[in-house]
C-alpha cells in the first residue's frame, strides 16, 4: 500500500512538471479502481495463487468491468471538464451545467493537471495538501531531477525543466 501511494504521488508530481511545460494540453492521472482485466491469470507461487483466489471470490463486489473503465477513459479524454491551464477552455464535449470544471491536483479549478478517481472526481483536499507539501519541501524537484537524469542516461539527451 505504501508503494502504491508513493508511486501515485511521484506520477502526479512528474505529470505536473510536464503540464507546466505544455500549458495548452490537459493532463490527467486517474485511478480506474480494480478493473476485471484478468491481469493475474498467470500468477505463480503460493502467495499469488492465494491472492488470486481471494480476488476471484471478492472481485465481483469491488471490480470495475472493462467496458465501464473504457467508457470512463473516453469521458476523461473528451470532456471539457478538464481544461488546460493556459486557455482555461478545453476543446472537448461542452459542459451542460450539471458538471463543473474539475479541480486540479494543485487544488485550483481548471489548472491543467488533474488527479482523479474512478468516477472522474478530483482528489480529496488531503491529497492536494500532501502534494503541496511535496512541492514546498523540494520533493517534487528531486523526483523530476531523478527522472530527468535517468532519461539523459538512457537517451543521451537533456530533458527540459
């Protein structure tokens, strides 16, 4: 669980950095939930087999069907609910008044980088506060510098900051 939270935070921080370099593009980091994808069908080993058995038993109660996951991602990719930071208007399906522009990962409405749940709703304020702490204490820059150094090592090309 700790790894999942760390990886999710790092991904959002990295995407915020990329979003700052492309303010005319919307960025979304979403958590689709547990999708009934069959990803564990070839699990091996006793622990994985036990986890898979439990998952198969409880799965129907908590899993998201692949079609629903797909529909949600089409919505996320095409809705004006998630505008880029620069223009403030998304070139997507217009909002009808029942759906508001989403709050970005920085807590500001329409800020261009969105961290959303499996229903397309913005992260709760406690997550935004945690991310703000990471920005303020230099963690976000450390994450970016680490990834930029890796990309330079792999590609031989400097990554813009």
